C-alpha cells in the first residue's frame, strides 16, 4: 500500500474510532447508571436503542448529500453533532436528557459510519477495498476490545460520566484531524446533482436490488445478535449472575477479542481455503455458536462462561462472513456508493435497535431472551445466505458465458 493509501486508511480509523467505542465503552457502567437515574434493567438499555435510532435517522441523509457535495463538509457536520451529544451526556441530570444526548450522538456517529465507508470505497477499488477493509478490521476490533476494559476502569475510578467524557475527547480529536488533514476523496466531476428526482431514482435502484437487501439482512441480523448479547449481558452478568463489575469488562473484551483474532487470521485462511470455503466455515461457526448458546443456557443458565464461549464462535463466524459480504454489497451498486453505504449502515443499526429493544422488552433476569433472539436470527439468515449464494453462483456463470460468447 502506498503512502496515499496509508493516509486514507489512518483517516478512516480516526473517523470510526469514536463511533465504535461509543457503543461499548459505557456498557460496564449500566448497573451504576441504573442507580443514578433510578431506572430498571430494560429501561437502561434504551440508551443503546435510541443511539441506534439516531444513526438510522441520519444514515440515509448523509449518503446522497455526500454524493452531491463531497465527503468532508457532511463529515464535519456529523462530528459536530456527535460532539454536542457527547457534551450533553456528560452533564445530563435526568435520564431523558441522557437519552437526548445519546440520540444526538447517534445522529453524528451515523455520519462517521456512512461517510467513513464511502471514503474507503472512494480511496480503494475492488480487491484493494477488500484488503483495506481487512486491515481496518485488524485495528477497529482491537480498539473495541479495549473499550469496555477502559470503560470499566473509568467507571470504577471516576464514575460513569467519565466514560462519556472519554467519548467527547475522542470526537474532538477526530473533528480536529478531519478539519485540518482530510483531503476530499470525491472529485467534483464524480459528484451527482442534489436533485430530488435523482435521489429518488438512486434509492429506487438500491431498494429494488434484491441481492443487496439479502446481504443487508444477513449482515444486519448477525450484527444485531452480537449487540443483543453485549447489551443484555451487561446487566444480566453483574446484577443476576454475580459477576463483579471489575471483572465484567473481561467478558466483553473476550467477545470483541474473538473478532480481532478472526480478522488477524482471515487473509491466511483465505490463502488456505479460498473465499467461498471461508464463507461456509463462517456460516457453520455462526450455527454452532447459536446452537451452543441454547444448549449452554439449558444446561447451565446461571453460568456466564458457556454463554461467553459460544458467543466467541458466533463472533468468529460473523467476522468471516461480513468481511466478504460487505464489499460485495457495495460493489452491487458501484455508481451510488454514498446511498449504498448509508442504507447498509442505517439498515444494520435499525435492525440492531429493534432486536436489542426486543431483547430488552423480553428481559426476565435470565439468559433465555438472548437465546430466543439469536435463534430467530439464525432462522432468518441461514436461508437468506443459501438463496443469495445460489443467485451469486448463477450470476457468475451467466457472466462467464457472456464473456465466452463475446470472446468468440
């Protein structure tokens, strides 16, 4: 990778870092926040849900706006909203104020996810984008794995508000770097006019692309299961199963660490098995993780270790499938990458918000609601993977036949 590629990869890491840690860093503080705001277990998890609502509301807007006006200006606006929401969460005196701050954070971090993804596919094309995405997956999960441990330490030493102060500082750093060092990645000649009819046509093209939505459902549901586990166990393990608050971040870090290990071994596994086989192995690991979680809950519902172990398998499979499906989804709509990135991001977080909200509503002080949710997720995504891969194989064969005909 040349110096320009390294520069953009580092920039994308900066854009993503605050958006990534704002989901995980404060989860170990849930029990203390329940006491501080006098709310229940299911209510405290709405902090995560409303954050995702903000991301979902903003995501579809950032894509077409950035396709018309470039990536930098919308990104600075997004980081500004993110910083405003972070400041509000630091000083919130009521739970309603905290929820509003989390909503504003979502409106801002939605731009980080959407625009960071668009910048990635601006700067890198085809196979280079896959390699860049894999390199990104080596860094971001490591940061995410450290986030709950940092959050647990800050909460223990300085109280839960210190977690939101840390988020604000990361956002401020990201804003300063993007303001002074980000060079626009979308040239003026490649921008599309900001016209209502054009935007509607672009969204129509995306909404009517069935393979795109098959991939979106697969990735969104897998991600939702992952977050439902992290969100639900942040209360369950500490309040019901007796895990110490200082120890819980290690459970979270183990799950996030599984993502990191999967990223580190991805390229070597591709060289050994190939892309298609690695997808199949990832799908099998998802299934084993989900089934194992159900069996572990049935045999030892009060033991946090079996649930965490089987979630490691689920997470490993999730990484190995998303690593390929995400760039495939972007390449299905190469001319409207901003729209594609916004829809992928918004749909993923919308499904996550709904499913995490459902798991919170079902919460009964046991692991079973999480098991039910992940079981339903597997029932949805496994047939979807089958039908998408069948379409992809047929489409690939059709293109090969067409190329052969042209060649003759």
